[in-house]
C-alpha cells in the first residue's frame, strides 16, 4: 500500500463526493423560484468534494511529514541497551541512517544482528504506517462526505459556504510568504543559538581568526577550531566593494545613455541585451570567472609586475560587478525616466547642455531612486554565492588587498555544509550563524532601500 | 539654443564686446565637448557590458564545442562461441576479448605496463559496454565484429587538437608512445569523430568521455515540476486574494512587505531553510528533487505573486463591474472573468520565474543535489543532480575533458533558458491585450 495508491484512491473519492453532492442539489422544477435552490448544482458538488478532500489532504501531509520521525524514535526505543547507551545524538543519527540503508537493502559488510533486526522492524513499521494511513484516510473521507451530504437541504446556501472555504484557502496561500519568513528566522535563530552555546557571540562577531576545523579524534593537536568571523566579513566587504566599483559607474552611465541620449531604436536593441546579462545564472558567471577572467587578470598582473592570485578578490568582484550592472542600470533607468519632463525642459530653457541637465538636475532628482537601486545591488553582492564559491578563496585571509584571495560569508556557508549533514558540531552550526548574519544584513539593506524608493515615488505621483 | 547664443551676443556684458564673444564661444565649445564626452562615457558603458556578454558567450562556445564531438576507436572483436555461454552471456570474460583485439593491433608491444598504456587509449568502461551489447544481441556470439568504442579522454583531446603534440612529453598528459599508437590507429582508419550523443543520453561518470547530462536534465525536470505544481496554484491564489479580496489593513501590508523582502533574500538562505526544516526537521531524503523543488518553489513564489498581481491589476474594472451587474458573486467575477483574462500575464511571469529557478545553484548545493550519481533518477524521491549542480561538479573535476564538458553543459543550460524565455516573450506578444 504505497502513497501513490492512497493519493489515487483519495482523488477517486473526491470525484465521487462531487457527483454525490451534485445529485443531491435541489431540483429546479417549474416552481424553482419559490422553492429556491440557492446555487447551481456544481456548487453542491464542490461543497461535498471540499469536505471530503480538505481534511484528508491536511492529514495526509501531516502524516507524511511526521511519520519518519515517529518511526525513527520508536525504532531507537526498541534498540538494545548496549547500542544506545551513552551515545550523543549524532552517533544515534548515524545508527538511524545505518538502519535506513539496511532497510533499503544496502548492507556493507556483516551488519550487527541487532541492527538488521531493527531494520526489519523499520520496514515493518513503515508498512504498518502506510496501511494505517490508507485506512484512516479512507474512513475519514467517507465520514466527512456523508456528513457534508447530510447538510444539503432545500434552502442550503451551498455557494456561500464554498466561497467561504475558497476564501480561506486563498488567505492560507497568501500567508505562505509570511510562514516562509518565519521559517527562515526561526530555523536560523534555533541553529545559531546552538552554535552560540558552544562559541560565545563576541568571539564569533569580533574574533580575528577563522579556522572552522573540529577535532576528528579525541586529543588531536592544533585543530580545536577558531570561529572569529571578522576575516570572513572583511572578505565579503572587499569582494562587494570591487563589484560595486565596477557596477555603479557602468550601470549608471548605461542608464543615463539609455534614458537621455539613445534613440528609440538603440534602446530597443540594447535593453534586451542588458536583460540577457541579468538572466544568466550566477554559476555561469562563476565558471566564466575561473575560465577567462581570473587567468587574464593574473597574466595582466604578471605583465605589470603585480602578483595577482588566481582566486583573487578582484577577479570574483569584477565578474560580480558585470552581473550586477544590468540590475543597477534598469533601476536607475526607471528612476531617471520617472523624473518629470518639466525639469528637463526647464534646464534646457536656461541654456544647459544635456550633460549639465543630467548632472545638475536629473541626477539629484533621481538620487533617491538610484540610491535605492544601488543598495539593493549591494545586498545582492553580499548574498551572491556561486561566483565567489567558484572564483574566490576558501581559506580566511584578513586583508583589504583585492589582489589576494579572500573568502566570503556565502563561500563559508557552502564549504561548511557541503557533504556534511551532522547537526551537532560547531562547524556545521557556524554556517547557520553566518546565514543569520547574512539574512539580517541583507534584510536591513533591503528595507532601507525599499523605504527610500517608496518615499521617492510618492514625490512625483 | 543658437538663437539664445545670438541674443546673448548682442546684449552680453563685459569690457570689450569682441573679447567677451570669443570667451563665450570658447566656453560654449567647452561645454559642448563636455556634453559629447559624457555621452560617450554612457555609450562606452553599454558597449563594455555588451562586450563582456559577447566575451562570455564566445569563450563558452570556444571551450565547449569540442565536447559535442566524441572520438571513437573501431576494434575487431572476436567473440568465440566456445568461451561465451549462450545461456548466461553476461558471465564471459569480455575484458579478455576486448584486450585481445586491442593488443592484437600492436603485436610489437609485449610488456604489461606498455599494454596498460595502450588500454588507456580507450575508455575504461569498454568491456562493460561490450558485455551489454552482447547480452542485448546474443546472435553476435561466435563471430568477429567490428565495433566502435568510445576513446579515452586523452586520445579524444589529442584527436580534436586540444593537446599540442609539439609540447615536451612531460608537459602533456599523453606519452610519445601513445601518440605513435594513435598515429597507427589513424593510419588504419580506425579513428573517427562522431557527434557526442552520450552527452545527452548518459548520466554522470568519473570518466569525462562517458559522462553525460541526462541524469541532471531529468533531475532538473523533476525539481521544476515540483516547483511548478507547488508555486503556480499558490502564487495565483495569493495574487487573486491580495488583488481582489484583501482588505487594506496592516495584515495585508505585512504580507506585501514580506513578499517583496522574500524576493530579495539571498538564495543561499533558502538553502539553509531547506536544510534545517525539510531535511533535518521533517526528515525528507537528501539530494531528492522533491526537496529541491520545494525550496525552489518558495523562491519562485514571490516572482509569481508579483507577476500575477500586475496581470490582474491590468484587467480593466469595467469587466468586473459588468459581471457584478449581471449578478455574479465576487468570487465568480474573479474565477470566471478576471483570472482568465490575466492568465497570459501570469503564465509569462511563471515561465520567467521557472527559468530563474532552473539556473539556481546555491540552495541545491546545501540540500545535497551535488552528489555523484551515475544513474538518472527514477522519481522525485531518488537522489539526483540538477543541471546547475552538475555544472558545479564538473567545474570542480580535475580531468581535462571536464573543462569542455562544463562549457558544453552551460551551453545546454543556456539553451533551455533561451527556450523558456523565448516562450515567455512569444506568449507576451501573442496574448498581450491592450485595453
């Protein structure tokens, strides 16, 4: 009895409920105005179908989400003492995954008989759970269908009820955004608090040494790990600064040309090209940085007698700047276009050239919008991951020199979490602390940016 | 402007009128050059950006196109009936048949280490390919067949010219002896370059010559399906509610701010969310397209909601009024009239959102979709890679053949993105209505 069968049976039941409700709808005979069937028959069907489907769907999802956890804890409870005694939660999760792979038929070597027994029990429990779900869903669907069907009478206002339920569904869907935000905040806070239980907050925020290794065996020398994130923050700052130095002038000048100088045809041709630049996935930019830009920069550096590291901040920042340019140019373009023409005409009437008009009239007027765009771009640069993962360094390096390799917050999150899913050492949890910092920083910048743009918009509308 | 200048000339202040006029002309010229310079800066910025795009595309094509051809080596394989049990053809020693055929071409080479170097010219999986072919076509047993095998990475690189044979032998990955053998094979007409179908039909492998994208493409397809199934209805429902029914109050303001903020949250944070909630808390399987699709759905949702609201807002109120006037309820107006008219706009936004999701890498890395998986996934719960994570894996692989494969994979990914965005643009052009 697998989930697919259950789903199909449930769908069948919903269809059945729909027809049952529809046939139960009050008949519209010659006197139907008097006997007043309130809605068309479909609404009666929908009413019963919703009653049949919704509770089952919720139960189904909750069951799928919670069953593995429940089964795991049941299995661990039945394990003999000598396996569970004195084990930390990570060792227990290792045991659990061993049982899972045994149950899936992947045995490596000669498994512990107690474990194979547990695996057999696991398979059995899973089957029982699926069977139980099927039976529960089936009976719940039948009960609710009969219940809903018994409601339908001559003056039953089916449409009102159906619309009330759909409104509820609509509201639930629109709150998903809030639930997501809450989920992000709660999960980041929860895992970070576990990290800060092991590493003090001030050490994390102000420490100058970032070496996130953990001792693999007891009493290992020189690998206790240091979690001072300042070098990581500085690295993020250096890369973002390089990116912004490239993208702000480029994006702004491109926007000025597009909105003030370019002919319509040029605009029509150039705008999509810039949009393509914005639509390229960041992993492509990352590979481009490694493949073309970084070797080119090293070569240029060698010619000029400057040592440029192959994974220098400047190569990653340069490519990131190219990536962000269309973002800044389109937001600045919007801001410039929103400046009313009366300002342009006024400046022209005073004899100003176009460049003077732009520099002294339009840019100050569009400044809030441009600033908002630049801030959004900064938050993008800070949160950008793939370019720096591929093109920047991994080792933390406390320097402001963009020619040296540095590491960033996002690079550290990825390197700390790739291939490691055990959740109770500071190394893994540090990634969540970094994620929390990243989230707070980008959220703060975004809110300020949106605030600035919103204020500006009110000015001319 | 010129009339303005002239009028200034007539009444301009200054000691000597001629002197003042000359000064004015100079200043005017200076200002005009400044204007021209400023204009050129703008043009240069655009040209630079477009030039970078061109450099990117050209360098990808230059490094990627060799991966679309694959060198094949033709060998005459003898399959003696005495050594293959027709009842259980998979048990025979195909490695021996294969090596006999290969070494038979170079009778002068006797020493085992040298012979191993010969074997390195053909992919290491050759004997399994031979076995699978014979198992599929048992009638081959007892005859000698001319079969083409995938060449190894080094021979492939040499054949397409990626390895310079003029280099000193310690600076290239193929030895002088191997080059001599290659020349002999070419002279015998046994080497041929064909279109690399394996790139599109195979899954990942440690050996670049037989590594393909099909596993990643199916993985991406499953993840995008999950993403679409979750985010499309939810996004429409949220957009309809916010645009048509929601009262203007603090709660809906909060929802709106939230949606705008979520659209700007770094993608890696969504990865952390997926890792902590979907994998760690709910215990969903690692590397599964289901989880990848769920994370991508959360990221795509704001895009769809924002596009959906814009499309719904663009439907003129007169249509709503007309429907209300003939007795439709508010919901009937929304479902029967507003939404169908807004649908092209919503679909366009959805396709653009899905295209973004297709290129998204960082969150998929965190939920483990960068695993090494040599089979295409059979469902949304089986471990899989996606196109962008496959690119990441290949970009990280040291073998030389993976450099061009990575570029080729990127070209395939960009091809899909161009296709999706092209459909979106076409839909916008085809169904756009001006009211």
